[in-house]
């Protein structure tokens, strides 16, 4: 049996006892490792350099139900059974919990690159949940079967040139036609992951006045639809994720495509963010692990000044600081996952929403520390495109892609503290009201 490189496995897979993982989780991890390694991981670097993951890979994952694990837990049992899905690999759909979700997300990120994984997973992870949670029955019946089977694809479109983390400032308008049959959508969406390949977008639009109360969520047709134009954006990293700029010019969307109710879009988006940010926490922390493990491996084999780098105290010191950040963050993320399993959704949204935002921000800080450490250990090889340091060079360029999407870092830090304060005030008020009774 091959001895894993230090740090390359999370503690629970490196022989350390853990209270979180049961036999179902271990069977699931083994299945994910085998399937994802065979169908995905070994090709990820090539696809990232080419700038696109082949469409057939998406179909392969869908044929094996291996994009369904991106959905929030518990899984939508009724809808999955309606399309004939009872099991995913070795586990039943009833078994699936947020620990299974985190295992899957982590295994997908063992490439050490964000682009290839998000090119497959973003639609299921971010685009479908608003339909599952808030859409009426007719809309669900019309689009969910094909989305869940992978016959059609979806993205989520919130960010605009002037509205990123400031969701309440979304300017894309959706006004009803004179006959009341359509919303006429005008505006632009930017940095939309998977947009190029998507048939649909769960899109945040303005159906009312200024501020959050004027926002709604529409299911907007994209690919090939009149009035929609899309182009790929060239970003520093995530080259294969299909980051897209979307222009909408008098796009007709049937009023039946409204997700939920008009004016409640801000609530729907915020609720969806918690799942998205949790996915980012797991994925980015795993990316940090793979990058730091690459640096550790290089330090063991690279000789300088007559001995391996790992024998240099300054190298061990640098590694130790990064390792401390990595494993502390991973332990915190694991505790979040466990709490998600044992909390009701509304309770978790209230108690963990702000802290999840903070954990999302911290995961990017940890990636930054680990990527800098690994790049310095690789030296010139870590600054060169191609060759033995190519993973580290690419990951270092993806740090900003972890710090900004899903809520930029400073906004997340502020949100966390505001949410803690708000929860305290709410609890204090409830206690005072109870004392008066």
C-alpha cells in the first residue's frame, strides 16, 4: 500500500479517529475516490489548460447520478424517485446527508484546481436549489426532470457589473408585458459560472422598486433564446469553468417562470448562499490541502545546500505555520458539516449563516497562506506555467477566485459579526418578553 504524502489526506482518512464519519460515509468516500479519479481527476490539468471540460464528461457524471450529490441535503427524494434514482453508488438517497455532500465536494477538489470541478457542479449546487425550494409545482414539473437527468443545464446569475456582493443593488429589470403573459428582461449579468453551456439561469431580477424588496428570481432561458447573448470571460484562473458575461435585450420570459413570489428574491438568494458558501468552504480548504501537500512533497525531494529542503529549519517553520492554518480550518469546516446534519434548515440558516460566511472568507485566507508557502518552496518552478510546479502556479492565481465569488471577503467578515450581534439581540429580546409573561 502506498504511503500518502503528508497532508494529502484529511485526518479521518489518514488513520485518525473521528466522531463524524460512519460506515456509510466511508463506503461513499471509497466510491467517490474511485469514480472521480477514473473519470475526472487524472484529466483535470489538461482540461484546465484547454479551457473547457468536454461535454461528454458532464453526461458521464449524469448517467452515474454523480452530480446529484451537489444538491443540499436531505436530497429531494420524491423528484429523484420520479426519474428512477434510488441509489447513488453504494448508498441510498435516504442515507445522504451533509457529510456525504462534503466528502463528494472534497473528492472533486483533489485536482487542486477550481475550474474543472465547478464546470460540472455549479449548476446542480447553486442553480437547481432555488427551484426545488421555492418554485411552484408546474414549474418544477416542467424543468426539474430534465435538469436532474442532465438533459438540460442550468446556472445561477446574480452578479452584475455594478452589483456583486451588494445583491440589493441588482439593476437587471423584469417588467410585465402589456398582455401580462411575459416578463421582459433587460440588463447584464457577469461572472456567471457555466453560463455558456446553460439552457436556464436562476436569475435575480428587479420586478419592483429600489432595494431588496424589489427583487425576484426568474428562471430565464439562455442558450439559443432570442435576446440573449453570451461570451466567455478570460479570468486569472478557473479557465475551464465557463465564466460568462450575459447580455439580455428584451428577453421574453413566461410569467409562469417566476420562482416563488415577486419581491422575495432577496430571501431566496440569501438562503441559497448558505449552501453555496459551505460548498466553497469544503472545496477551497481541500484545494489548500492539495497545494500544501505538493509543497511538502517537493521539499522532501528537492536538494539545496547539500541536503533536502525539509532539513532546513526555515522551511519547516514556513510549512508548520501553513499546516496549522490548514488543519484548524478543516476541523472548523467539519464541525459546520456535523451541525448541518443535526440542525433543521431554518435553524441552521439563522445560527450558522453568518459563521458560514466567515468560514468561507477564512478558507480563502488559508488557501492564500498555503499557496504562498508552496510557491516559495517550489521557487522558480512554482512561478512557471507547466512543469512540476504547474499545480502550485495555477492555484496561486486562483486565490482571488476564492476570496471574491460567493460574497467577497470583507463583506463576509462584516456579515458574520452583524449576524452574531443580531442573533444575540433577538435572543435577549425573547428572554425579556418571556420574563414579562
